[in-house]
């Protein structure tokens, strides 16, 4: 049984149904590499559990995500060969471990944006100030913001186009005129810093390359510490992902200040 070939087939079938599986593919290829490294040629329930637990001290939610990825693939293999073992439901499922969203206040967002000013390099400072505010007023996910290209920003129409988002969908985000102005100012500064850009990304790193979500997460933790934000419980900690929930509060909190690149204060409001 060629597990790698079966994985390719599994991914092709799932993606034909509209799922992206980027993280799942990475995990599953790591799993197959681990099996091969341990001289295993078949998937067993014990092997799955051993691999899922391999990272050591990690959250139950992370273990559950690893288990779900492998269980899906193992079920596919079993439907074809009839012998692959599938761990029963409930094993390392991570159920009941869903985190509580950290709902940011205006003061929290201001503190995070101010903390971005402590980063090295002006471009990096400007990018993270922009990213924090943009996530807060648009409700975008981190990966969606990092994937934006310059061509996805239509300043004349005041629209951001989010392509290949969740479930492969594309959506349009209307922007308040002050948001448009802030992004234009940001892009002008980036163009001045990198006259010959190395990427078509809208938001760039200090080196002028596209932002990586893993680096955004690591940097955000530093900003949280610098801003003095504290967990509200063991299951409710400040996460970059939760900035998108601030946009849900537009009716109650209609304005988010957007200081950018040392310019005069701008105010973003829901369109």
C-alpha cells in the first residue's frame, strides 16, 4: 500500500468538494514521514495516537486537530483497503476545549498599535500598526490579510477583495474613506522604502516580503506583552485572530482610531 499515493488521492477528492486542507496536508505529510521513519508501512490506531501525542506539552485543542486530520485520512484508506485502523471517536478529540474569544476594547487596540511602535524597523512598525487596525475594522482573518495583494485594494471604489477565503469563497469588503486614505499612505511609504518590490503583497514584512502567518502570531505575542494585556481566564487569552471580532461591535463601538506612520489621527467607521 502506497500511503503517499493514497494521500494525494485523498487530498484531490476532498479539494474537489471545496475544502482547502492546507494545514491538514502539512500534518498528514508529517505523519507519513513519521511512519516511514519508524519503519511502519500501515496505519494503526496505536501509531496514530503515538504520533498525535508526539509534540509533548501542547494544548488539547492542538492534539484534537492533529487527530481529526489523521482520522479523516485513515477512514479514507480503510474504505479502500479494509484493513487500515481508525482510532475511535473521542480519543484525543480535544472536545470541550474551544477557546473563548478575547473581545478587545478600543483601549486594547490603541495599546497594541502603540506597542507596534517598539518594533525594529519603521516598515515593520507601520505594517503592524496597519494590520492591527485593519483586522479590527474589517473582520478579516489573519491569513486573509496576509494573502492580500496590492491589486486586491481598489482605492477608487473603496473595496478590498478577499480571494480564496474560507471554503474557497471570494468576498468584497467595503472600506470607509478614511481607511482608504490610511492604506494609500501606508502603500506610499512602502513604495518609498522598496522602490523595486520583491512581492505583490499589500502588507509587507520589514524585509519587504509577504507576511507569514506564523511570524504574525509570534510578533503579536510580543505586542500583547508590551501592551500589558492580560488573559481573562485560562481559556481566554489575547490572540491576533480575535481582533476580527471587534468588527462585530461596529454598532456599539462605531469608531476605531487609525494613527498611521505618524500622520494625523484618522478615524475608521463602518461604511
